[in-house]
C-alpha cells in the first residue's frame, strides 16, 4: 500500500509516493524526462517499484521539480540532483539503513550525477541510461553500480554505447540486454521485472 506525501527540498515541494516494506532496506526511484511526459507514474517506474516491494524494500518514487504536483521549474538535471538527495535524506530520517538508488532514462542520468558526486548508497541501478540522448562524459566514476538494464533495440540507450561507458568507468555491473526491447519497454515490462527480480533475489 502506497501513501502520498510531500518531500521538502528548500523551497521546493516534491510530490511523492511511499510504500513501507518489511525490512530496513529502501529504494528511491526516479522517472524519465519531464519535458517528454515523464513522471513518477510511468509504467517502467511502477514496474521497478513493484520489483523492489516484492523483495521487502520500502519504495519511494517522486515527481521531479516542476512535474505534475511538484513545485518549482525544470532545471535541466541540475536542481533535480538535489531533489534526489532530498528523497534519500527523507528515508535516512525514517531510520533506513540500506539505501538503493534506481532510475529510468533521464532519472538514471540524474542519479548518476548524484552517485558520481559521492553520495553513499548501498546499490545503484540504471534502467536505460540515455547515453545516446544526453552526455555522460562528465561522469568520471560510478561506484556502487550493481545493475544496468537496457533494450537490444533502444536507440536512446544503445547497448554498445553503454558498454563503452562501463569500460571507461572501470566497473563490472551486471549488464542485462533485453532482446527485441525498445526504450519504452513496449511489450517487455514483464521481462524488465523478471530481470530486476532475479537480481534483487
């Protein structure tokens, strides 16, 4: 069962949904690009949240600034980084000990900046990081990255470009490529959930 809440980030008020799990583990899940219709109710975001909830995690998904019921204005991924840290700190204030960060598309790009900036989390998961649409060259390292998922036919998050960044970052995450899958996981949401559930279990 999810409950609605507001997370405060200085003057910004972020609309959020929290599901409390059966353990002291929790995940913050971030959504795709708000200027292209992305929000916390995106089907991929929901499927990520379901996968974590079934493993006993608390899940927190929220709308970035300027999206749906969140105040403020879109900030091209800059201010959005503080939205992510505000969400993580909200969970820390609840006493959560094990924090995971998961993002889809634009959300994965924002999360990467937070992780590269040194925020300490237990695990970092990227779903279709948009390396073919947004630059990732400023991300020098991505510690704690355990899983990256993309579609074989994803032109926004092409597998070969993601692999090149993985090599550059010097990390060894599990890298799952879903056959016949595009950036929007059309017809592939069940496959996405299976990959996530397999990793989390």
